[in-house]
C-alpha cells in the first residue's frame, strides 16, 4: 500500500589560589538528537536556502527517475569509518570491542537484517528498505599508515561537546574518504527543547551556495549510546543509525515541526517526536477526518497510524526497526549528487582507506600511538599535574592503535621509578617543573609522547608568610613573586590565548595580568595560579582583586558568556575548592562572576587592556 504525504499547516600549611574560567552544566530532561533544521539554521547562515534547494533538486530527481528507486539497489555501499574517542581517561574511553559492537549493530540496521524487524506490521513491512550500506573501520590512515580505525585523544573537551567548542579539530580525517565519528562524554544541550542530547550529525546540504564546514563533517555520539556493550550495555546502537540518517540527508520523521513534512512520500505524518515504545497502530492525529467519513483518512489515522519504529523518530532503541523505501531513495540521491558523499563509497576509496575485502581479510598490524596522563582527586588540568614534594604520581597509559610490546619512560627529577612499566609510579622529592615522555614500541614501529613541564612539584613551605601581601605584577627587577615566576599560567584553550602580563594597565602599578580570550571558543579553560601563602595565623583571610572586563561585540547573536571563579587548594593543587566572592563587600556571596556582571568598560572589539595614566610616580586606572 502506498501512503500519500500530508503537510499540515595551602599545601598542608600553605595555600594556593587559582583563577579559572569555565562553566556549569544545566539540568536536562528527556533524551534527544541535536540535529534539527532550526539548530542548523542558527549555526549556518543561508541554511534554509540550501535546504530548500536540496528539496527541490530531490523532487526533480524523483520525477526523472520515477519508478526506478525500488529496483535500483546499486549494490552494497561500503562506508569507511574512523572513530575519534575524546576522553579524560574515564568510562567515556570506550573499548575497541564496544566500538565494533556498534559497527555490527549498524550493519544489521542498514541491511534490514535487524532481528526486531519481525515486529513491523505488514502495512509498514511492505515499504521497509534495505539501505545496502555497510560500515567498516578503516585500516589505512590518510597518510597510508596502518590503523585500527580508532583515534584516542585525551582532552577535557569531551565534556559539553559541540562544533562551537572546537573538539572536532582535535582529530579529523578527510570527509570525502571517511565517515568521522566522534565519541564524547557529554554533548552541550544548546537549548534543545527535548532535553539532553545523545548525538548529532552534520547534514550534507550546501548552505547559501557554500558547502558545509569540512572539518566538522560527521556524527557525534555520547559514549553510553555507542554500541551494545560496555557503557552502552542493553542498547541496540541506534543513535548511530539515526545520526547517519541525518548525515545522508534525512530529517526527523515529524519534519522538525508540528505535523511537519520530512520530504519522504511513504512516511506517515507525525505530530511530534515519539518517546518510548508503543503498540501498533499508534493514532496519527495529524490526519484530519473528512466530515463525510472518508474511509482512507480513517484508515490512515486509526488502522495505520504513525511509524514510530522508524529510525528517524525518538523512540527507544528496542522499538526502532526500519527505514522506508522513500528514505532509502533520498539517501541514494545524496550518494548520487553530493560529491563528498559519492567519493566515500567508490571502490577506489575502499582501497585507499583499507576497507576493501582484501584489506579487511588480511588486516595490517599497526604501530602503537603513545599517550599518557595522570588524574587523581579533582585535579582537572589537562596539561599540568600538581603535587607536593615527597609525593608520587601514578601515570596512566593511553597507548592505542595496536598493542605495544614495550614501554620506555623518561621522568627527570623522579625517584623510585620503573621506567619500563606500563603505568609506573614516580616519586618527586625536589620542587620544580619536570618533563615526562613515553615511548611505546612493537614490531611495527615506535612512537613517543612528550608532555613538557607536565609535573609541577611544590614545596610544603609557603612561598609567602606575610600577614598582608600585595603583588603589583611589576615588570623588571622587583621583589614581586610574579616576577620570580611563582605565578603559573595554565592555558588550555586556543594557542596564543589565556592569561598573560599586560603592561601599563595595573592599579597603582605598571602592569596587570589579563585573560586574553576575545577569539576563544565556548567552554575553553584558562587558569592563573598564585604562589602559596601561610594563612594559619589569619582568622578570616580575605583576597581583594580589582578587575576590568569589556565586551568585544554588541551583536546579540554572538554569545559572550565568560565566567570567573576563585578556587583554593591546601594540598599543592591536587584538589581545589571554589570560594565565595562578593563585590565591594556588599550583596549576597556568589561562586561565579559572569557576564554581564563582569562588564566594566563597554565595547572593545580588538582586544581590551585597561588604559592607565602615570602621575606623581603612581599609575592610576
């Protein structure tokens, strides 16, 4: 049966201070997908024009090839896959087996061999489609080197991931050769009306005559919605299936509008997304009944109903079971007309990416990629490990892309080390800043990971014991702890940004420190860590700070949500606690100072530094 498309309208005795910019996580509601037409239009100027052109082109293509879609299967389309796991060494660093379970699950869905297809009622089963798509992990990297198709990147950007946080730039392969899949811990909700986001994808449409951003093309999934085992145990891997549908041009079955149009002829009109599971038929309330009791409308509303088992709905994994033939037609159209999707499935690209049968049947053995980190307590610095003198660091080994046969660690300044262990414990007795490197080797080759200045060992004696301490951040010879290098900058955002000294900008001094961040992206972190202070004899210690802040634009559509916190450590930076702040000693204390309360200086589009004047030997701002 055919369906007609309807569209209705102190280190022990001493303390440290850290000034950091970061943000809080908002409470979220039901799970959803982050790929909607409205969100794409907000992100890409000209999106609607591009989407409408895509729809018109598809309609013309249908007319030209009318009647050929059902029989023109075009053979099996092999899609080379690279999975980029962005992690902080936690559960989000999912296993290779979990990733393989996802590949296997997706291959069942896209070949219509999924076991639960038996739940599809006859009137939908007749239009269910084999998409003739198979996913294979790449065995050749862009440079031709052997790979297992999985990149692992240690980064705090695994949290609140979105294109605007820059996490995709940590690892990306050519979108004309690979399907890029990023696995993260959480995805930024970004105002999604349906709650927390499980995944999102980039549509293939051209936007206003421009191709979508190359370096962001692919799909993103949270780790516990990737695969059918491990952190996703009990699921069916259908967040991947849903997002690849978007990657191949499909939109949500309800058309991202109440009773909207998904541009597919054989999918019934849905009022809105479905959550959970249902029994067939589920009433199609968008179908209006003719006053004269039109039998066809009655049939479509009550006896056929909504296709809640479609992969492009929001139903539970167990209830999703099918793409329609019309949806396959649209995916065929994308493969036929969009060059960077066409190239992905060519035989030549299979050979280039090692996804051809010969490469898969005789898999190469990759050389290892070395990586390591150390996490303990609440020390969330990515680039710096802080401890007290006499303490030890446990190094976590993140070597991947094959199994290493041996490890060689270089840890200057460390005692009691086991330099060939996979995860050594290194004790540091002397204060200082120390480099660490790891070389991982197997029969295929070796790789070295360097972390310069990674371990910061601090004395248990405070840097300053004065009852009152003032640091003017003065340049040149002085007694300032800043000039002695006792202040530490931890800049974990874009290179060139973060905390720095700023001349001719101080309060009764020549210099201040500023957080240079006008071209940063959302959720980047920059920390300024003070020397340590002995405050044991101070009953109620207070820290006074003068600040200045300026907007860089008055465009209401450009987000400016910088945040400032003050944190304190009493164990050499191993753990930190946020401290309450007050403006001029008045009002209710708060834990975070944020825009717009930070603004003191209006609009400065090209980099703000407070302008100060020199009078009678003093500088005034």
